[in-house]
C-alpha cells in the first residue's frame, strides 16, 4: 500500500501536529508529497497529498462517511454528530451524510440558502466592513486585523443571516470556535477538546431550539425562517435536521471566512508585487481570492472513509480504511500548478480544492468569497500604506488553518 522514498524518513502524523510546522506546513507537505504521495501509515490509515488523488476521492461515491456505530472506524472519524433524535440515534448535518440522505437534505437546504440570498447581502457586508475599518482607524498604534475585522465581520453576517440578535453575537463566536473542533478527526484532537466541543454543541443547539420556536410563530426574512418553512413535495427538514444544518452553517459561515481574510491579507503583504498589482487593478479581486484560497487554504485537510473496496492511483484501498486528504498539499501540487509555491493573483486557469469537490462541495463558498472580496477591496482602498506591524500568530487547529493575531499598521 505504501510508496516510500527509502532515502529519507517518511513524515508522520506527529510531524503534522508539531507546533514548529504550524506557521509554515508547506515544506512538510512538499516532502511528504515527493516521498510518499499515497502513504499507508498503518493497515487502516492512508494519507493523500496529490491534487489528482484527493480530487478523485472527493468525487468517488465509494468514499464517504460511516454510520456512527460502524466499528471499523472507531476513533478515526470527525465528530459530525450534532445531537441525538428521540430514539437516541445521532443526527448529522448533510456534511456527514451519504446519498440518498445527503441528496434529500442538501436539496432542501439549497432552496433556502440560495446564491440570490447571498448576493443580496453585499450592501450590508460593505456597510459592516466600513464600520469595522473606521473603528480600527480610531485605534491608536497597530491594530489586529483578526480581532478588528476578520472575526467580527463573518460573525455579524452569519448572525444576521440566521436572525440572531446583536446581543448574542459574542456567544456565537464562543460556540463557533468550539464547534469547529468537530471537523478534526478524533485521533488528531488534543486531550479534552472533544468534551469541550460536545458541550458547545449542546449549548448552541439549545439556543437554536428557542429561535426555531420564535421563527415558527413569527417568520422573518432571515435564513432560519426560510429553513423552517422550506419544503419539497411535502418533505421538510425535521427540527433535528434544522439544528444540525445551522450548526454546520455556523462553522462554514464563520471559521473558514475568518481564516480566508486573515491568511489572504498576510499572503498579499508578504508578496508586495502581488499587493501592488491588486491595488492597481481591483478588477482582479475575484481571481485573487481564488488564488489566495489555493495558496493558503483555510481548510487544510479532510477525511473520507472507504465504505467498500476501492483503489486510488492503482493502489488497493480495502473497505474500512480511513483516508486523510491533505488539501493544503494538494493545492500546491506541481503536477496541477505551474510554480505552485508562487502567489500569482492572475493565475489562470485556476482550480483548487479549498472548498472541496463533488457532492460535499462547500455550500457556504459563495458567502465566504463575497465577504473576502469586499473586505479586501475596502481594506486596500482605505489603507494605501498597509503593512505588517509585528509577527503573526497562528491558531492551534490542524484542520482549519488561520491566524489568531495579525498586527498591522494602517499607515
């Protein structure tokens, strides 16, 4: 199963978790991809690092998510269960489902969370961004982009989208950080994190239950009201499915966008030629965001499971295997991109796996793109002398790569 360059030690999961690789994991990815692009770390765990292999698995229906009680995957899967139903069975959002359950649930959610609904948010996102930038301008000395803009913007947007009162937004932030741990496979979680994440999910779902009751009584123009009322030939989301979906939207609508704004801004500042290019041609903003997604992906890895015997790149993958797809490595694969280590905001054609591929392609991708496009346009327009004012600090999260602090001078 394993393809290994015997001239050097194969990277391990410990290397992946090593804090020394946190600021820049890409040399490790490059070494892993060169030495063993399809590595079998044991008889049940494989690591994939090439674009072609990761994309193939994401599109292949033989790989998916196991049932919660499947003993073949004990201790290997992300904690995708949000709550339990009346019979005590775990309930998941559609991220953790396979067809036909995934097809049914995603179709219902897609009726409410439409591209048109997202596009209508643009004026409000611009208004919020301007307000947050003005507040940063009034701060003496350097500002922290993560605290001042990258975090509060998506929190405000997802809160307004779900109809969460302004007074409760700080609670949304706390829940989002904890619930995001659900995307980390059990075997990569630090001690105690699973319990904290489970408690946060319980608190968030209890809060949402109360909001659902209010929206059923008095629907508004928010997404939660639309999810409550959506139907397809008589089929509707159950309350548990509704709660699981909102939990997924909290992660997708907040955590990934925070990381994209922060990582993208840092990448541009570290590549002054590309920053100057974007300033001189703002029409490149949309393409720049795609390149930033590829260059330093907010989602660095995802997990799939072999639900039946399969193969990847001609290598047999027995049913019951766990596949760790290093998206960050795949997005810098020299077989897929020319000069992949180079940031090029004009790169075309541009394809990446930052939002996944296949049936689980990120439903929140249009919202994350829109928020980042607007944030970058306003930031660069209002801060012509923008520069780093200290060392960036990174979050301790193996799946979602992002900054905890980005000190900037607005000039």
